[in-house]
């Protein structure tokens, strides 16, 4: 099985087991979710949800975040 085929198989199985898996991190786009996930590795999801609205009001895309 090729890597792409295996990845597709795994994703299919995960979707079967967890069809509507909730995402506890507050986000409005994929970039915000990515940043929230990175932050949640360093603290709790609860804390990330408290600070991310302020962060994303200042920069909610890669270009703004890089400034």
C-alpha cells in the first residue's frame, strides 16, 4: 500500500469511528485552528480559547502574523 493510499485508508477509518469529532479550540478558519493547536501544545485548550481572540484580532492570517 502506498503512503497516499494508507493515509486515505486511515482517514476513512477515523471518520467512521469519530464521524463528528468536536474541536474544542475556538477558530474561524484553518490558519487560526493551526495556531490554536500549536498553542495548545504549550498550555490548556481553555487558556488558548481565552487568549486567541485577542491574538487573532491583531493578526488572523500568515502575512499579518509575520509582522
